C-alpha cells in the first residue's frame, strides 16, 4: 500500500461508564493513494499524553510512512519501531504507532476484501462471550450489586469490577467491605456468572492484605484478580500466586511485545491484558498472543475506549485460541453508540464477528470532528 494522507485528532468525551468524567483518546485516519481509508486509535488517555501522541503521529511517524512509498504493514511496523529506537521502547511512542498500525491493518483488510480476523489466521470461535467492564462507583454496596444484576439481566455472562475508581463508592479502599461486597454479589447473581476483580491503579494493598483479601474473595468464586499490586512488584505477585487459587491478570503497564516476554518469563501472570491501542498495535497484540499461546496463558483484550479499539479487539480475540471473554462498556457512550454505523453490542451474552473487510467499521466523521479537542 502507498499512503497519501494521514490526519489525527485528540478526542474528548464524557463517559457514563466513568462517573460522567471526561475521557480522551487519539484517532488517526489514513488514506492510501488509491483512496482506501483506514482508522486507528492510540489510547493515551491523559491530555498531555494525547497531545504528545498526536505530535508524534503528525511530525514523525506519519511523514515517515508517506515518504516510504509502497510498503506492507509489517514493513511499516518495523520502520516505525526503528525510527523511535532512542525514545520508543515503551511509552508515548507506542500509542502513536499502535494507532497507525491499526489503521494500516484496516486498509490491508479492505484491499484484500477480508475481515481482519481472516487476515489474522481465521476465527477460532463463532462469537465472543461478553462481560460488562464496570467501574464500581455507586454510593452503596446494594446500589453496586443492583447494577451488576442489571448487567446479568441484560445478557452479559460476567462482570469485571474496577475497584478504587472515581465516584461515590469506597470499594477498593476497605478490604473487609470489599470481601462483604463480593460475598453479597455472588449471592445476588448466582454461580453461573463470571466475577472478575480489577484492583488496578486505585487499590494499594500490602502483600499481607492482598493475600488475605483475595483468599477471602476466592471463597465466592472470582474468575481472576487483575493488577493486585504495582506491576513491578513481581515477588509480591509470586507470593500471592502461591497463596491463592485465583488466576492473576496483568499487563496494564506493559507497552511492547518485549515487555510481555519479560512478564511471561516471570511466571506470575495467568492472564495477559493487552490493548491494541497501546501495545504496538494489532501487530503487537498478535505477537503477544503467539507467546501467550506457547506459555499456556489466557489473553484478554483491554478494550475500554471507543468502537475503533473494540472492533480491533473483537477481531483479535476471535482469531486467538487463547481468549475466553471480551469486555464491553455497559453504559451508552457516544464513541461506541454513535461513532460507527453498526455499534458492537452483545446479544444473549454473545458478540458476533464483524464480517465486513478490514476493521469493518463505518466511522462517523462528523462525530470525530465534534469531539475533537485542541486543548
Ligand atoms: Mg484493568
């Protein structure tokens, strides 16, 4: 493919899934000399990180791709990584070339007339089971339990509970209450419903508290514990893994395929969270997936942003033998419901494949321009 033009935007939108707070991301629109258009996203999230990502797209990687002439996606990926060798082994540069890599895969699929999952080796299953990826942010335990019961009634097969988030809840900040919440939630939703706990950035457990809390939650059947400690505390993860019968999910602070190779080598992660809008794009995700498969680990796409990343995550998850679930934001948000002509939704707990070429999304460019933020 030969790239003709590249445009980028920082998008800002209020998200009902994050207590109505503003969230930001970076979009690219890449057009070939033949007029094929591809879309990509880099989930930099913070205003300054989004601005830096856009600058790297506009002033470094974009011009590089245009100047390269006729290239393949793999060549473009190597070229972008090679360009930022001094500053790009992780960090902001990864958001920028992840977005471009995603757009180039979208284009490649359209040129071949095949959906992305076909380009990635073909579907390993007919649909992805959907869980609601929810921030626990209502005032009382009962409100938060009622909310999850609503997800089950809507068809979701499970929930991931973000602890220590913005909002009115103290979930994640009082271990005793956290366990009581999980116990009451399990009683409310029954046994045939996945409960995943994401401690994430907001929870600060010391080793002893982490072990005791996760062990107590394990009695009520949690599917995994995500980011229980700061990600560099490998020995704390190892101690937790030895002490509890709960899979450990990690990866939120990893940026590159190499980061995941190091993480896999520690032996502490059971589930790898991987975001194609951050981890060296679709190419990066696919390479991590190969390594996860060889190590017998589960892959889980981090897809908590717009429909562009959700589409990429859906194709990648379907084409992987190592995934078991895919997350959706449970509450309506413009970057999911209005951004694409056919929003990605679950029905009876299932997310159907997209069978149109490339990412297979028809992006509402008016909405992109409406949400564009210039800081
Ligand atoms: Mg997480």
